[in-house]
C-alpha cells in the first residue's frame, strides 16, 4: 500500500468505520425490534434466537475465509463486494414475508458482513503502521461500536414505533451506498506480498463446528438434551473440532493458523473476545425481552432505557484506545472484567430488574466494561502479527467476537427458555433469568483473569517469539506443523 497523507489516512479510517457502523447499528436496532418481529411473524423465542444467530453464525463461519481471500486477491476488492452484498441483504430483509425468509436473508447480509469488518481492520492495520497511531485509530474504530449502541436502540425504537420493524433495514441502504462510492474513490488497493491458497476443507470444518454447536444449544430445550437429534449435532461439533486440530497444522497455508495461538496475548484476546461478546449478546437479548414483554415498554421506550449502557460504551471505547496506545492493554482489560462481572452480580444477587435505579446501575457498569474491552482485543490480535497476515489475524479476532455473540444468544436463550418453560414472562422472568446472569458474571470474571494473565512481560515475550516464527515460516513456506 502506498504511503498516504494524514488527511487521506483519516478518510480511509472514516470509510472503514462506516462499514462497522451499518453492521453494528443493524444488530443493536434488531434487538429492540425482536418483540415486534415475533408478534408479526408468529415466532417463538427459538425463532428470535435464529434471527440473531443465523447472521452471527454465517458471519463467524466466513470471516477467516474473507480475511485470507482479501489478503490474497485485494482488500479493497473484497471490501467493495461486502458492501454490495450487505446492502442487498438489508433490502431483502426489509421485504421478508415470513420468519424463514427473514432468516435466509439475514444469512445473505452475513455473507456481505463477513467481507467488511476483518477486511476493514486489515486496511486500517496496513494504513496506520506506527503503533501508537494505530492504537488510536483502533480506539476510534471501537468508538463506532459505542455510537451504534447509542443510536441503534433509539433509531430502531423510533422506526419500529413509527413505521415498523422492516424500516430498521432501510437505514443500511444509504450508508452502504455512500461507503461503496467513497471506497471506489479513496481507498487504495492492497494485498499480502505472498498469496495464500484457499483451504476448503478447513472452511467446511469451521461451518460444521459452529453450525452444529449452535443448533444443538438453541434446539435442546425443546427437543431434549439427550435426544438423538441433539446428540448427533453435538457429536458433529466435537468431530469437527478434532478435525480442525488434526488437519490444519498439516497444511502449509492453513485457514486457521494454529501457530497464532502460541502467542499468549493473541490467545488471551481470543478467549476475552468470546467471553465479552457472549455477555453482550446475552445481555441485549434478555433486556430487550424484559423491557418490552415484562414491563410492557414500547420499542422506543426500551431503547431509551438502555441509553446509559450505550452512552458509557461510547465514552469509554476511545478512552480505552488511548490507554492501550499509551499504557498497553492491561488496565482496560482489568477494568472491563471487574465492571462486567459486577453488572452480572447486580442482576443475579440483587434482582436489579425489580428496581429502576439498580437497573440503570447495571446498565452503566456493563457499558463501562464493554466500552473498555473492545480496543485491547483488536490491538492485541493484530499488533503482534506480521503485516502480511493482518487480514487473517484480524479475522480470527472478529470470528471470536461473532462466535461469542452467537453462543451468548444461544446459551442465554436456552437457559431462559428452560426456566420459563411455556409459562408467562410476567411471573417467571426474574427467577428464570438468574442462572443466565450468573453465566454473564462468569464471562466478566474470565475477562478479568485472562486479561491479567496474558498482558504481562512473559506474555509479551511469547508474542515476540511467535511473530518471529511466523515471519520465518512465511519466508520459507514451511508447513504449519514444521515451524518449532
């Protein structure tokens, strides 16, 4: 990629952030619209889980393929294709006549979305090469998540109450088209110096692993955890995982380069991303159902109630980016873990749903924690890796986020459905949701402990050694299992 002026680099960052905005805005607005969609389409709780998870599942399955493909054939080319597909998928979702069509069109959206965030992060990584400047750029990137969390519930609630839930997909159309035109005009093409070959077997194993695991979790409350169907899907997930662990190290250019995980900070960032976004997915899913189905709020009223969480995320995300740039990822990760765990305890022990002041306090704590966690995840994932593999490294981090959000909605939805067991939410929600809140507390504690363990001198040393091995193996074209 040619050296760009400061103004051009800022413009590239803005264009990449536009892609993140439409993807994140779509997800947060969709959560507010779930009750309205359920009523119009006659869907169950499991149906609403699939509306969310069909998107995140396809996204998680294809992110690494999109990242490696962009490194190989050109990042701008893949980024443009992603904008076209995501915008088209949004249009189709707005026209969906039933739940099955909506789920299918959400999958089309996800194919486009898989080409946006990891590729945009790779473009940013190759545009901002100075570490502190890159950390600040990633902080801005994380701040966009805060904007989407603040605007998503409000925009989604306003559109649902005034026009209908289909309008939430219309917002993506002008932003997607504008981002596409600006990308054609201002984003330079870049690719990795050495092309990486496709890995269809690895891709198939990832799809089988994530798809079968998610299906088993979502459908188990209805089918039974020991039913032949659920056991078959659980077994498929286990075999796919074993297949990945055995097959991928034998390839010279694997889709999932397991050598990345020899870096303690990279492995830690992966675990933290899964835990943090599982907590986010479960948190939004439960609170949307509670505010609208139990308290009886409108979509807009529910969005306004969740504004304290969004506001803290918006404020803390760029602050976290600056802290990562000046002091490293340790402090933001510790703050994030404590705040998210405290939020879960507030709901699990003190039943924060029953008190508006406690409810708002829980929202503030969760927004603080989530705002702090995103920048260190991204920065850690890409900063220790060779720039030639930036797309793959960023895609692993993005995949971890989507896997976490998929599992969060699946697990929390399953726990909630098991607790409610066909009864009214009004009578059972607080008691049924308590195990789910303990799960979210555990996610926060995992962020705290893993963040403390993988951000010290030993961990940083492992990152340097891993980067050296990766660069040497890439230069020599040795198989992944041969570099020691």
